[in-house]
């Protein structure tokens, strides 16, 4: 019951598009399910973990709930996405209650605002009392990571212990982010999953490629939100989660397994660093991953399923089947009630422990 209540309160539209298709579930006159354009961050690697570049839209096959989908836009790395629908036309923005009729009358849609070059990177830094050892080394690793990101990337820096601190809101100004990193201090118990969910809520408000990079020095010991709910929200919002943890996480095998499952489900990766050099290498690996992702987007075909929808991405052609594809595993269409939307606050320096 708690899990369902949390999800109903927190799920927000996170699939990237200005145009949506809404469906009225039975016996719910004030509730609709909104299905927007689905964006996927897709990594393709060989058996040695090397990135496979130069692929084309025709090399990918997307299946949602057993239904073959058509790729609507495509990009590799940091290049701007290009629309693959030559018949797409501009559709005037309309009130939400008129959108279902609009789609029935004119299914053509535009992808001009779907994906932009660069990524919105939300860095979430563990400043709990687990961090008394190696605090400065972790700050150094994060600082080097921020400096190494491409100029097209925007970055937000958050820290957490029991509560979330939004130290630097999303910006292209590296100096603001670096100052926020150096201003962090170690604090209270760790509520990782609570604070990660709040970070994902912020990231879900933006379009395009969005990732959350978590540095955690140990297990969660004070969250009330189950990690499974956090992982489902990240998938439904289309946000990839990367997690870097020190060896302390391995003292609790459950945490290690959770980190692995959560990142795999969202299309991200988990790293377990033995020392500060490993931490820097992990951040460098994430930077390389962001630069080699393919961005694919599609408009879901008619699907009566208002629950969890499974996504499978495969490569087409015998010569490509030997490669490994990594992306999020699915999403849940977002329930939306017709009331005034509540804008999440992400002001720099604010603390948030609410759900």
C-alpha cells in the first residue's frame, strides 16, 4: 500500500515530447494516462566493452509490449537529433483535455523539441557520516569529472545525508558547480533512496538526455522509499542512473545487488571503487559512456496496456547480433489528474526531505 501511495503521489510526465496521447481509464472520470514520445539512451558495446560507433537508425529494432515501433528521431553521441519522419508537421499546442481528439484527427507529430545536443547531468554526492574517510578524494574525483564534461552539458550538483541539499541548480556555469562541490561537509545518516527519488523528480522536468550520477560511500540506513520504487520511477521518467560506490557498500551485499539492479534497469552502470584512483576511473568511464550513447525516440503505437510496458531494443542484421545493447527496460504511462500542477522547487541550497 505504501509503495502504491508513493508512486501515485510522485509520478510525473517524464517521457520527452510536447504532444501526448491521453486515455481515460474505466470508472476514472478525472484521471487520464498520458503517453508521450519515448526517448531511449542506448549504449552498444562489443564483447570487450568497446563502444560500437557509426550505426544507423535502420540498425535498431524497438519493440514495446511485443509491438514493433518506428524510430522517430536519432542521434549518436552529442550530435543534435534528427527527425526521421519526413511527414511530421507542427501541431499547435492545445489544452490537455483536447489532445486525445487532436491525435485522432491528425496523428502526424513533430520531433523538433524532442532531444537536444548534450546532457543534463545531475550529480548526487553522499555527504553522510559514511564519508568521513576519503571525503576530499571524492570531492577531487567529482571536480575532475565536472571539468571533463562537454561544453554542451548542463550540470546540477546535489548532496545528501538524511536530507537532500540542492547546492547548484542545473547550469552550464562550471564555476558555480565547482564552488558547490568544495562547500560540502560531511553530516548525518544516509537516506540515499529518498534523496535519489527527489533528484529524479527534478530531472524528470526536463527534456532530452538526462542522467543522474550518484557517488555513495555506503549503504542506505534511513530511507522510507523502497529502491524498487525509485528504479521504476527512473525508468518511467527516462532518466539513466549511474552509481559509484566505495568498497564500504560491499559490506552489505544487499546494497551491492540493489545498485547493480537499479542502474541496469535504467540503462546506466554501477561501479565499485577500491580507492580514489578507481573513483576517478569510474567517473571517466561515465563521461565516455555519455559521449557514445545513441539517442532513439519513438511514438508508441496504440496499446491498451496502462500498466508497465516492457521495452526491448535489438540490432538488426547477423553481423550486429554479436554486440551488446544496454538501455532502460520499460516504463509506466503516467497517471495525470486534471488539477493545477505543482512545480517542484530546485532553488540552489534548498533542503528537501518531503515526499
